[in-house]
């Protein structure tokens, strides 16, 4: 495990559900935004099935979550949020999703792309990674390398752009930690903006976010960290 410090100018984060980015990478996204980077978020799913309640109205929930993601993005200082509106549970790493992601990468031209590690399936024998996370991760990987950087892939999708650095969260094989000690409070506030998704009171949520960030930071000696699998793309 090593400590990683990046100062990108443009960042694209791509996640499945409206709260995923804040939980996985809210600290580093906030930090980069504060340092002047353009940080853009793509949310693939509509969030309409994100509830254990039987009587929840899906479209109404999606609209609540849309509001939450915009509030959280404001807290993090993101430049924009793009919602692709795929129904929860129906993400597929298909040509259509790849073409949308390639077009967004070519439009925003990020040096760093952040998203879910699609290879993570089982966590600690108690949790199966959501299919939408895995499919989003695979689609993002395929969009970044090689499609976005090669002109003959999706020629209608803009000028080719080669992403330099991929950071994958929710990974079983983290190899870098980014210090988020200066943005941990902002991350907590962004996570708390997703009130429809929180099964605990605010103090408990803050405690969970804090403990996880402490655990992530410990191997590299920082108070609070976020861990990723890092891929520096050679081209
Ligand atoms: Zn999710």
C-alpha cells in the first residue's frame, strides 16, 4: 500500500447509484474540487429501487434521490452531475452504455477517472457486490481502455481522449490510499445528504464514515483516507 497524491485538472467519476460516489470517493472528489479541478459525476441508474419498503413509489423515490445527488454534489463542489437514468438493476455493459461513457469521457477529457472495481464480487463472506456496480465498472473500464482513446471506436462520439489514471473504489485489491483528512467533514455532509438511503441517525452515519476512513488511512499513516486500486494507463 502506498500513499498517492494527485492534482488533476479534470476528473470524471462514474458510479451506478446516486449515493455511490459520496460513499466511495467523496473525500477525494471534494479535495480535488477545492483545489480547483473540474470534477464531474455521472450517475448511471435512476435510483428508483433503492429501498427495502414494499409500498415505496419508485418514480417518487427516484425524484427524491435526484434532489439528494444534486445537494451532495453542491456540498462536494462538483462541476456537474449527469444522470443517465438507467433503471436500477438493469445496467448492462453493452454497446449503448459504452458509447455514452465514451462520449462523456471525450467531452470532458479527464486525466483521472474514478469508478467501481468490477472484479469485486464478494466482500468478507457477508456481502455480494451489487450487479449495477459491477456492470458499471466493466463498462467504464471498457470505455476508458481502449475505446475512448482510439478514433475508430465510436467515431461519432467526439475526438479521442486517452485517460491517464484510473482509480477503482470498492475494491478487494487496493494499492493506494489518498489522504482525505482535510475533506472528511465535507464527505460526511455529502453522505448525509442522501437521507432516503440512511438506515441510521446522523451521528451513527458520521461514526461509520469516520471509522472506515480511519481504517483506510492507517496503512499509510494518515488520519483519514480513501483506498483505491490504481491503474496508470501506458499509451
Ligand atoms: Zn450502489
